[in-house]
C-alpha cells in the first residue's frame, strides 16, 4: 500500500480469484466456468447487426432492450430488473445501497467470499451465521436479525440449496431489512426466488450469465426485485458507473435470452455430468455433498484438502481448495466440466491413490 492509499479502504481484504495459471495447460475445474461455449446466437453476425448499438456511441445507460428481454424471460416488469457488469457489480451496489454504519450485514460463515470482501471494504459490521452441522443454511437462524442478509442459493462452495419457500420465510421474518438471494447457480437445479419478489418487497434476487449461460468473460449479471429496491440500486449505479453494461455484452445477452433451449440443454448436460462425478467420487469413498450447482464439494478419505489440491495440480488438474474456515479445510470444490475433463480428473485421483505408500 503506498502512502497515498485512502484510509477509508485500508482495511479491505481483496478477493482471491481462482488461479488462472499459464505455465502449462490444465484440466481447469477450479472456477466454476461453463465448459461449453456461449450460444452461437450470441456470437453471430446477425446478433451484431440486429442488437449491437454503434460503438462510437455510449452504451445505453438504461440497458432498455436488455432489461425488456430479461423481464420477458422472468415474467416481471422492466422496472423490476437492473443489469450489471457481472453479478459482482450488483452485489457491490447492494452493499452500497443497503448496508451502512447503522445497518450491519449477516451471511453464512461458509459462503461466497465476496460478501466478506465487500463488508470489509465498507467497514460494515458483520454477523457470520454458522452453517448447520450438515452444511445446510438454517432459515430460522436468519429470523429477525435486524441486518441486511446475503444468502447464496444454491450456496457456494457447498452446492446445497434451500427450497425457495425457506428463503421466503427469511424475507417474511425480516420485513424491515433487505434479503439478497444470490442465485448464481440456480439454473443447475435450484429453485428460483424470482416469483417471490412479487410477494416480498424486501427480497432482491441476483443472477448471472457467467455460469449457466457460458458468458463469464462477457460480464453480465442482473438484479430482480421490487421497483423501489431496483430504483435504489440505480441511484448507486448512476453515482458509480452509469454505462455499466457495454453494448457488446448487452447484444450478446439479448441473443442468448432468445436461445433458451441452448442454455437448457447445456445445463442438463452439466447436471448429468455432476451425477456421474458424484457417483464416481463416492465409489472412491469420497464424501460428496448433494450439489444443486455446477460443482461438487467433496472430501477424500485418503488426502487432506490441501494435499489433494496440490497432488492434482501436479498431475495437471486444477480444483479449488479453501484453507479457511477449518471445518471445510479437508474439502475441495470441483467444477463440473465435460465428461472428458471429469475422466481426466478421476484418472488423476486414481494415480494419486496408487502412489500412496
Ligand atoms: C460466480 C459467482 C458470482 C459472480 O458472478 P459474476 O456474474 O461473474 O460476477 C456471484 N455469486 C456467486 C455465489 C458466484 O459463485
């Protein structure tokens, strides 16, 4: 940190993204990217001609066509939707809009690391709510906390999901606070809370094109909720980054929404591959949590989490390991890739086991 760095943010602990090494080619199962390419609609010349705004002009600060396409696909009104530069930007807006020195935040002790990063950045008082013994989120643990609540559903890195009705109970039990549900992985088997946003005006749903729609590099996410909540997020957006969604990404987003079968087919393939991976790991005596996402969280009977991560990396397979908190240190998170990638992972695990003394 230079002597010029603002004391406002000196306590920030930056997010550590999954490694993207270039020293050799890896079977990359560490960042929950989708192994399939984006919809060909999204990449086609027709899309460029039809939906791309001329690039000498600024992108539409209202993202109007994209908002309408999102609203149509979700069954809500355009004023209930706000697109962002990835859902991470939306989460940042939500922290800025709904957390403050007088309104703290609560989220699980094991969840998406970015919530703690944002809370640290803005110095927000944080209550970490422990997951239950079985790693599930207990809805009652969030009743009447008097704080803004962030829940990933399905949760990361566990992959466990709550029924939407349980999230609805959390929203109902916190009528004076916003409940943010991060549905980054919902298309792989979770139940979306979008319909519940019509019933609870304090419920904000956040989704992304990064995982189920194969667009991580295009950076597109969005929030869905009561028009007043969306207006609040817009106040922040116009203070921080008015042209937050670039024209190319907006065009790709619209085209992708026009090709829903492609997304559904890919998600189904990933669910099939997830079931295969889960059964193959269990056949090797791994403990595998019941995932509703495009990754599994698994514990080996033969290796600690750190050792398995390091051994697999040496064999050219990348998975993600979290050293903290301690209760997850013996697990690794494995993204569900193609069948070929998963077979390479399983072969590497078998080699590591054969090499044991
Ligand atoms: C990947 C992920 C995000 C971030 O998605 P972007 O849209 O790429 O910014 C948000 N929340 C969770 C839980 C994620 O796993």
